[in-house]
């Protein structure tokens, strides 16, 4: 039996990177049982995108930006209600999700990933 994995994605005004991140999650060999997206009060159309194209996801719409750590906390709180064996978190930040083609270093942020065991 496959483990129950819940992915948590925290985003704020990164609509295009969010689409890319969600596609990458769906392309995994072991797809998560559920994906929780925490929208940290985006104003760039992220909310409409999530409500219109990603209705199958668990979405937490925050009314104010509570930062990355606060977003992770809200996402993990929702993920734990889904009874996962493991949850993984991804925060979209103002950076590239992979190095630029010319090999120069990525600047301006990073993609952060963390995992949490839910059961023993």
C-alpha cells in the first residue's frame, strides 16, 4: 500500500510559478493523495486561478499575508486533517524553479521544500 502523502504549497503573488509547481507535483512518480495550496492573500489573479482551474485541490485562502512560516503552519494544519502518513511543503518564492540556461546563479530567493512525518 502506498503511503498517504499530502503536498503543501505556499504562494503569494506567484501565479505562473504556482502553475509550474503544481504541474511538477502532478508529474511525480508517487503522486500525493492530496495537495493543499495556501494562498497568502495574493492580488495577482492567483485566487481566481485556484478557484477556476484547480477546484480539486484543498485551498486555504488567507485574508492577509502571514509570511512563509505562517503559510506553512496553515497548510500543515489543513494537511493533518487529511490523515497523511507524510506531508511535504513547497513555498513558491520570487525565483526560478531551475537554474537559468546560461548556468549563472539564481538570485532573489529560492524554492524551499520540507517534509513532516504525520504518523509514527
